[in-house]
C-alpha cells in the first residue's frame, strides 16, 4: 500500500478529532461573573432588570433574602444554523474518511461511504443535545448606598450579560468594567 494513503488517513482522523473539539466548544458553558454599578437605587435597578429578564422569557427561581440574591432560570435553545453547519461538516468529514478507507481497503467496495450518512446527523444531534439546557442567572446586591447608588454582581451566560448591558445600560445608567466587550469569544 502506498504511504500517502496512510498519511491521508492520519490527516482525516485528525480532522475528525478537530470536529469533536469544535462540537465541544460550540456547546461550552460560558458563565461569567460581572460587577455592575448604577447611580440609581437598588430597588429601581433590581426591578428594571427583573422586568427585562421576564420579558426575555426568564422565570424567577427564588433567592435568598439574607444573602441578597435573586435567581432566575431560562431555557437556552440550540442554534439551528449552527446545528445545520455542524451536520454538513460532519457529513463531509465522514465522507472523506469513507473515501480514504475505500482507497486503503478496496475490498470494502463503497460501504465506507455510508459513514457520510451517519456522521452528518450525529454531529448535529450531539451539538443540539449539549446546547439545549437550562441556564441560570443570579443577581446579588453587593453594596447598596442610598445616596450614591448600588453595586450588583451578576452571574450569567456571557451573551446574556452583554445583552443586559446593551439593552439596559443607558436606561438604568449601568456601568461595568467593560471586560465583556474586550474578552475573546
């Protein structure tokens, strides 16, 4: 057997491993903690954020009055576009692996190409199963100075924190250290 077939097989297997890591990263939990400041009273800020979260489909999940914590839960859906993209990548990668196996083992005939039928949907299903989950959001009142405003510590998914800062930043005079907009995805 010619050596370039084995090197092509090695590269194809490495691409399959890369696809596995891509699937893992696409559904990774990106929970972040951010301190948010506002010159408004804590009651105004908490009420504004609570109403905004409920409009976005989040449900109150209780809290702790002693620790000054409010908790919310929401269902996060997988991106259909990304699931389709990963299915296409999985199908193409599986068909490449099938072609390489066909070249190395010709006695298998065209059976290895059936990997394309299996690999595509499996990649999309793996992503969809891992990305569909219940997320939690936690608001904690860190400092409540009546005259000078309040400070909140928010623990949530990075995308939700960015949306909160963009949508309510001007309305509630929210400010943070800006790290959400400077960190890599």
